[in-house]
C-alpha cells in the first residue's frame, strides 16, 4: 500500500460523500463509506510532515489551497460565497500541521509533556472556534497519527482507542439501529472512520507514483471537485 494509493482511495471516498451531499441524495451508503476518507487524509498529513524536506513550503501549500478551497466549499455546502460557520478541511490540517511543528520544538524541553498538552488543547480549541471541518476532533485525529506512528501493537491500539473516542463519542452523529433478536445495537455512522485504519495499516512507507502532475492533482482535486459538484447541482 503506497502513499499514492492512499491519496486516490481517500479522494474517491470523499467524492462519494460529497456526491451524497449534493447531487445524489438518499444513497446513504455513500456517506457511510465517505466516513473513511478523513482519517486517511489525516494520516497522510502527519506522514507528509514527517517526510517533507521543507516544512515551510508544505505549510504554504496548505495555506494557499485552504484559501483557494474556501469559496468552492461554501458554494457546495451552502450555495453562497461566504459561510462563517463552516471552514474547509484544509484549515483543520493547517492547524494540525502547526501543532506538530510546535510539538517537535518541545521535544528537548524539560516542559515537553506539559507543553505538548497545551499545544494539543490549543489546536483542539482553535478547530472549534474557527469552525473548521471536523472541528477540534479533526485536529486531534491528525495528532493521533503524529504520536502513534510506529508499527507496533501499542501504537496501533492507541490509534484504535483514540479514533473511537474522537469519532464515536466526540463527533458522534447519526446512529443506525440494528436488531439482533431481542437486542438492538446502535452503530454510529461516524464510527465507520475506524475502518480507515485497515488500509492505513497496510501502508509500509512507500511513496508510489509521484510525478509532479500527480502531486498537483492531489491538491487541486479538493477545490475543483467541489466547484464541479456545485455547478452540476446548480443546472440540474
């Protein structure tokens, strides 16, 4: 499993979710599968931070595309150019990226544990105050993959537990009731995010296909597909 494959998989799952939200409603299986997209992207942000040769350029690219994506996001979700109460997911990732930079700067500090706590808390609160996509839980999802990045049982268990807390208990959302005889079991839709760990665990650090056009496509896909979906919805 390569980084390129994870990008393609996450983009496809995100497209399903956005199709459900715009031009193909009432196909709930799309948004259920779409729940897997965000954690994969969050993992790729943490992985990209660890592997980038120039974090300043990485941060500038995220900032640039966060600005570019804001109007397409507003049009797709609200049909207007401005929406102060919901910002696109790249702002979530930008906050998380800055948190990771601060966390690395604290590694040699005697106050690293206390400082790390406040960095995570600040990122969490900023996600909520800024109304970024997935809010503070989204910021912490990236940081989960920053802290638990090794291929050992404790780190993998840490990913499961943290994602369960963040996506089932904190984000929650729609719950589907399954009847098993006399019993009823509630399945939280956002809990599908935990299934994203399966392809993430199959990743072994290989970059895969990384031609310049493909790297640019991965950035431009986000604003472009939202704008196209809005235009199709507009004329349909």
